[in-house]
C-alpha cells in the first residue's frame, strides 16, 4: 500500500496524461484529435516536456476535466468525486 502511495506522489504530469490516455483507451493520435493539438505535442508532453497553460487546458478538456484535475493522481481524482 505504501508503495502505491509513493508511486502516485512521484508521478509527473507526463505520467498522468499517459495514464489518463490509456485509461480512456485512446492512442496519442486520438488524444491529439480530441484536444485539438498535434500528435507531436502529445508526444512531447508524454516525454516530459513542459506544457503551456493552453496545452494543459486543451488536454484537460479532452478528458472532461479541469486543468487542475490533470495534476491530481487517480486516487485523488476518485476521492474528490
């Protein structure tokens, strides 16, 4: 259990976006289309490059989340529902 908590605490925004994308059964191409972004942008995000506020907003909207919710772990998102 502690390992899971530690893992959530060390997740990056790149990890969270990748996790959400996979949970929703989306490819990088699918997410790019839903977010109105280029595939290269999604690839850069998942590699850990720093996103702009506009990019975060677009990705969050693609998942029907607030931009703030992208920074939350899956456990924190579940607890806030």
